[in-house]
């Protein structure tokens, strides 16, 4: 397994739509393993393939577990499709591994349903709520070239773009691992 470089905002691959996965082979499973390792190294809770420069519809996720003796709930989903979202919304700070150090209140549906395949190609229906719903919606957006700043209130987006233009992302990316900001568990 290996840790892959994470693409930072400004890289055009983050604005592209990823293509359907048709080959459920060893290469796909190796990519999913590498993405899990990359996500964990960056202390993220989600990672889409675009973020490591691969235009395939695949993302990984991990939630903090309740029992330290057990592995955290985690997984990889392929060709995900959101089939339903709740009208009820959730508030909360959200960040993105492609925007290191930036966290903003981001409104999302509280619940989401998704159809997806696992890395062997078997179909699944996933019902998610709270943090997992936030992760799924954020990652499926990535696969469609949509970024979390697109969901921000106007004043937050303005401030985020100002901070990005001032070179803050590159600075934060260079300093990764040297002390992480609060709320890093929501970096997706
Ligand atoms: Zn992200």
C-alpha cells in the first residue's frame, strides 16, 4: 500500500466528472486500499478518486468508532448514485482534504440514500444519517466535479476564496502533519 499525493484546489482534475468503473479488478482494489491509507495519513474521513488524480467513480470513508478495541467503520464505494435526500438539514463545519486547513459551516441534508457497488461489483443500497450522510454527499459531489465551497453561504465563500488567493492552501499543505486544526475529523 502507498500514500498518494492529494490534489489541492486549483488542480483542474477536481472540476472534472469521474467516469463509471467497469472493471472490478485487482487494480481497482489496490487503488481503494491506497486511497484508504492516503485518507488516514491525512486524518480525513472521506476521499474521492479525483482527489488523487484518478477520474474513476470511487470513494473511501471512515468514521470514528465507539469501541477503541474494534476497527473503525470504513469502506469504499464504486459508481455511487444518490437516490434520495431528506428535506431536513444538518448544520456543521465541513472541510476538504483538497482545501487543507479550511473549515466552514456547510448545510447538508440530514439523511441520504445511495445505490453503489462494492469493489467486487456487487450492488448495495446504503442509508446514511448525520456524519455519514455528509461524507457521502461530499464525495459524490467530488465525482461530479462539485466542491464544498460551492455549497457555502455567500459571505463564507467570499472569505474562503480570499484565503485561497492569499496562498493559504499551499502553506497549509506544506505544513500538513505538524499540528492539525480543530474539526479535522470533518475533512473530506
Ligand atoms: Zn473533499
